[in-house]
């Protein structure tokens, strides 16, 4: 559910790739701005490498230079594993996505 002072255009898409990546996307567009919201989930038992590959593919598909992209959800990332600490932040930085 969302509330908006202007009537936005809204498009939704949901996708599930086993336990590696489940995501749902909503695109909201007003005359002033465009926002793409990606909600994601990765099961703790899902393959982390496939998760990052699928997230990269999804981000490439969703990327639009004139839109804001908001990613939220639960990636169940074990940061005690060094490659996880490096790979996910590197991927997000590729799309200029930073935690603020």
C-alpha cells in the first residue's frame, strides 16, 4: 500500500529464483520524479554467488539514469565470509547504491 499526493503511474513485477533470490519490483512515476523500489529476499540456505549474479542481472534490467532505485529486504548475508563482505558492496557500488 502506498499513499501519494499526486496520482502516480505504477508498475509491479514479482520474480522468484528458488532460494537464491525472490524479488518484487514497483515503479512509481509522477510528473516530478520516478522511483523504482526493489524488495528482495535470499534464504539463508540459498547460493550466495547465484544471488549476486541474479541481483546484478536484475539491477541491469531496472537501471534507468533518470530514476531513483531503492533496494530493501533481507539478503541473509554472512559477513564473516570474506568474499561476501567484498562482493555485495562491490556490486551495489557498481550501480551507485550506497547505504545512507
